[in-house]
């Protein structure tokens, strides 16, 4: 015996249930909120990236000058020795408005020949690099002599002597590089005497320069990093006691 099915039950059984769709307003609201979140995230990321770049620039402005000054001090310590025939030459200069210097440390060897032979010569100099994107000077270090520092070049017989005496760039973006000799309360920016100075003062900076009245470029004094290097550390230092007013030293 067949049973009759109500019409409302047959209608419900033939209809498939689907999830309700999103309206256009809801889609636009979701896209707007997503765009706002994305902009906020990108803004925070950009700010963090700028902060990291600023910290890295600050660290580089301290680390790189310290490494250059330390390298110059090491060259002086290794080349200049008591009793050796050593000469130091300092030449000032200005290129494209930037203050620069040239420091040459030469140690000769008096062999059997009448003409002294250069045992080691190290040159520190700065020059403006027109091909570089970084504004400022590039500091170069040159070496020549009997024994080369790079053993690969020393064993390469195909390279000429001039090819093995190229200047190597040490750092770029330098806005101030000056080498001076202390003389009492004054400083000499030029030295060509056969006698060695007691010490030299090297100043370097990567700060933003400003134009002086003379038309050259300079940097603020607080942005300059200076190191005074003794030439002969084994020399006898004479101390002078200056008495104070009203105190007699016997």
C-alpha cells in the first residue's frame, strides 16, 4: 500500500541548500579594511627599515674611520724603526673643493750600489672619483718595494712592475682627509724634511660638508675623527714640569 507524500515535503527534498553569497557592499568593506591593514604594515616596515639604515650609517661613520686610522698607524709602526733610513712626506691638496692630503712612508735600503733602493714605500692619498655615485673622496693605499705584500703578484712574472704597484681603494664617501705634523701648538700640513717628525695627526670625516668663505669644503669640528700617531715609540720622552703660581719646585 503506497503512502502519499505531502507536497511541501517533496518541494523541500528537491531544493539544494547553498551558502548565502556576499553582497557588493560587504566585498568592498573587506577590501577597504585589507588595504588599510596593508598600508599600516608597510608604513611600520618602512619606518623600521629607515631606523635600521640610520643605525648602520652611524655605526659605519665610526667603524670605517677607526679602521682606516688603525691601518695607517700599523703601516707607520711596521715601516718606521730606529736606525733605519726612513722618510715621511706629507703633501696637502684640494680637489673639487674637498680637503685632502698625501702621506708617503719610504724606507730605503743602502746596498752595495751607490743609489739607495726602495725597500718599502707605502702611500696614503685621497682623490675625487668622478665615476662613483658616492659624493666625496676615495682613500687609496699604495705599496711598492722589493718585497710585495701580495705573494700572488710577486710570483706572477707576466705582470710588469707598474701593474704590481696599483693603488687599492680603501673607502669612499670621505668628505675630509688631512694629515698634519704637530709643532708645539701649531700643526703643519706639509712635511718634506729628511728628519722624522715626532708624530703625525690624521683627521678623517664622512659628514656632510659645508662651503667656507675661501670656496673650499669643510665639515663641523665635532664630526671630525682625529688620531695622533707617534712615529718612534721607543724614543726617550722628556717631561717638563711647569710650576704653578706661588709654588717653588726644587
